[in-house]
């Protein structure tokens, strides 16, 4: 997931006569397809002042829009297709949304931004995805075996997201220029590469036949493994879809994200400190719930992204892109430990030491999590 302002199948047929499915074309052996039908359908619906419930429901059922509903549900904003439909119909009719949940889709914002969103869609449909292919290729393990599907949407929260598989999603409502849209798509496409490469089962520590005295330990093992997995996934995706490229962005969002990137990359102690406190909180006598830890680390300004990005950069500098690709095939705690073994580890502010609790938890997972 981009920071929040957070077996491959062929693309499904378009359900409405709008949008485009760009064919799966070789990514130097790798395949990628981009489907803009969901975003096009929303724009078309918003131009219809007589939009009906059934027409809006057909838009909701498009695969990209189903993912938008899924993402809103994950953020605690929405539950059903009905709320999407009511929000879309209200915006098309020029009426205010009836609830906070429906306002969260911000289809009125999509309607107001429709000309700019249309231009971005045109650029994407004109071969925009080549930049994505060129960037992710060197960091992809066994790229000849990987196929990805990207869906472009317009509405809801977040600039982009993915759900652990080979599909990824770009939200043009929150992408106010082409450079930001491109970097977001690269970031989310790399999440697709991660999902197609390796599925780490961080719950397996809790599934083992632990004795009652070990239940607290096994819960910590699962939660710390999940935290390190998220650091690896978001850190590598941030590095590949580099926020540094936003220096040329003309959009408000791109400029803001670039300013945050510059700040936090010169204040990595904020990120390492947050990671250390997060690990310690998961190990406390009354552990902090993982969902709370995740929201503090990765939502909002996403401070924890930056140490993952710094680890990835250090690994790539010392061992090359292939080492980043290799890390995708390993658990997150191995990614953390690999960083600590680099020659550059701890040598300067760009390669900071990690906290003692952080390193100890990663090493414990490597050793089978028998004790901390």
C-alpha cells in the first residue's frame, strides 16, 4: 500500500462499454496488463444526471471497483456494494452523500477532477506502463514466470493498494499528476511482484502446538514476523517506486510526498526509533494490538516506510539489484538480519543501527523463536 494521505489470470471482460484492458505484453519475458475500465465507468456514470441504481450497481461490480470497496472496508469505512452505489448515484445527481461512509468515496471530488483524471487515463492507455516494466524488472525474481494485473480506479482513499496477490490498484483521485501516478503504479506493481513471488505465513508461529506457557511468546513471534514482513514489503516497494523521482512532480500531492521523503531520509532515527518501540510494545506484558501498531507505523506519514527503504537501498548498494530480488523470496526477519550484516551497517546516518529489541526479535525468529 502506498502511504495514505497507505496464480495470475487474464483480465476479465469489461462489463460496460467503457475503459480499456491493455493486453498482457512481454516485460522482457514478464507480463503485465492494465485495466482502466473501472475508472472509465465511474467517470461515465458521474456524467449521467439520470443514473439509476441498477446502472450504478453494474459499475460497482467491475473488478477494480470491487477492490476499492475492499480497501474502504479495510480502512473501516464501508461494508457493502450498496454504499458505493448510493454514493455514486448521489454524486451523479448532484446531491450530497447521505453518510460519512458514502462521503469517504468522494465521488463528488472525482466528478470535479474528471478532466484531469481523463487525461491521466489517456496517458496510461498510451503505453504508460512501459515505465513500470522497465523499473521493476531488475528487482524481480524469476521475472519470466511472473504475470501481473493492474486496475485503475477513481474514488475512495489512498493513492494505490494491493492485497497480497499479483493484482495491484492505482487510484487516480489521489494522483494529481502523471509523475506521481507513475511512481504509485510502480510501487503497487512491485507489491504484485511480491505477492506472485512468496507468501510468508506469519501466523504459523501461533499454529504450532505451543504449551500454555508459550502462548504469549508465539503471539509475539507471529506479530513481530508480520511487522518485519511489512517493513520488507513496503521498504522494497518504496525503493523501487522511488519517492525521489517525485522531485519533478508538479502536483500538490507529489510535492508533499517528496518533501516528506527528504525530511525522513535525513531523520532515519525517527523511523528506527518507531520500529524499536513497536517491537517492544508487541512484547509488553500487556501487548499492544498489532492493528494499532500497524496504523501508527504505516498509515498517515508512514514513518516506518523509511527504514525499510533505507535497508533496501543499502542492500542494493552493496550487493546489487539481485540481492533485493532474492530478499523477496525470504521472510521479513531475514531481510532485517541481512541489513545488519552489511559492511555499511551503522557506519553513518544513512545506514543506521537498529534497536536492540528489533535485532533480538529478528534473530529469535531466525533461530525458531524458542526464546527472546
